[in-house]
């Protein structure tokens, strides 16, 4: 595949960066100038990972709660209804 036909993926974070400051996007993605605030970027990435783990755990707990509620309902119905 020639260089003219290769497509580059544009991430949502790049769109946000461009919307916030087109010059910063250009410096980073076109000119290749590294960011001066790498510590802040690393801290932000760590915070995003932590938040993602918390969201995953929250969803897992909701599924577990629904399963336990369903199980409780089955137990109640099988013990209440006479055979």
C-alpha cells in the first residue's frame, strides 16, 4: 500500500485537543514536538485507568445484585407456592 493510501486513525482525544487548541494539536501530531507536561499527562492517564476500574467494578456489582435478587425471587416463589 502506498503512503498516499494509508489512513491514520484520529482519536477522540485528538479531536478534543484540536478543538481546545489547534496549534497544540499541530505541534504534537504534525511537527512532532513533545509535550512539556508529561508528568501531568501520566497522572491523568493513571486517573483514567483508576476511574475505568471503578466503573467496571460498579457494573459487575450491579450484575451480581440483579442475579442475587433473581435467585432470591426464585427461592421465595418455590417456598411460598404449595405443591
